[in-house]
């Protein structure tokens, strides 16, 4: 740990269940090709990550837990195919921490930060500036959920807007969801951002994502989260089963 704050939190974090890092594929829908991965934490007690992150937040150490998970993800991603991008999840305040800048500054593969959909007191313009200065991409995670709305997109001017899976699923038979999604897509395009649809679970949803004009997608149909050591086998299986391409195949 590299700062007094993280050192002070170390004892408390040791009481949290151990987390393993897995990676989920991100597919370019136009090229039908795996172009990167999202790093995700899986806690050994089986509880969803938001539960532990919220608990850490109530203890005043959410940023420290997020930094620890990103640190673990950076170590684990060395086994991933070279040149492919990796995105990390973080809240706005964590993105401004100097320790995170130190972790990311020397990465040799493309990377991005996905800003948590919840409320933040962080200066969003400063978040945009920080990510740009470090050479990464900025993603709005779960657009359509909580605070990840058109206003946040307009301020952040992100590189990628990720459409929340629940909203995407509702679009099939909910006119209000269609209207909500249309507003988010318009905001993304106005910001010059690419669009990624989350939660794609079958071939029909792949086509629906394409019809919406989405550039990228992720979801179980396009690859389950897997450890870095399992990614090679997963990519080969995806190539055989749905024809998606990836480096080395």
C-alpha cells in the first residue's frame, strides 16, 4: 500500500472476504471480434461485489477497497492476450486518488475506467481530465441506472456509454424503456461516445443491440467472466460456438 490512507485501512480490509479477479469479454459488434475485457471482482463468500463495496463505504474505506481490487486486476491481467484492452470499475472519488494514477500510468495495454453509476461528490470535469491525462478511456457504467443519466454523460463527455442490462432487457416490450434508452443513446452520440450494451444473453439480443446502433456488447452469450488463465480456452470456445474472432485464433 502506497499511502497513509491505504495503510490505515489495511487492517479493516483484511477482515473482508478474499476477492478473485475475473475478466469478461467485450465484443465489437461490427467486426464480430473480441477487443477487450472488463475486470470484475468475485468475493469468496459469494456475496455480490456491491454489498462489500457499500459496506466499505459505510466504514469510510470504499476507495481503499476499490484501489485494492484494481491493484489485483492489474496483476492478474498479465496473463491476458497482449494488446487487448482492460477496463476497471471505480467511483468518481477513487478515480482522482493519486495512488490510482500511479497504478495506471505505466500500463502498456489500452485501458479504461468505468465510473460507478451511484451518486458522487467528485468533480466530474476533474475525473474526465485525470483519465485523459493518463491516456485511458472513460466509460459511464450502467447508463440508465441510478445517477448514470444524460446529465452525467454530458458533463463527463465519456469515450464509451454502457447501457444498463436491465434497461436493455426492458426495451423489448416496454415503451417507457424505449424512450429512456433513446434519450441515453442521443446523449452518447452528442458526446461523441461509442455505445456498449450490457447483458446480451442470446443471439436475438445481439441483433437487437445492433439495431439500436450499439458499437460493442458484453454478456453471457458473448462470454462468461473467467480467470485470466482460462481466457484462452474461453476465446477458442466462443470462436467455435458463435464464430466471434479474437487475437490468436
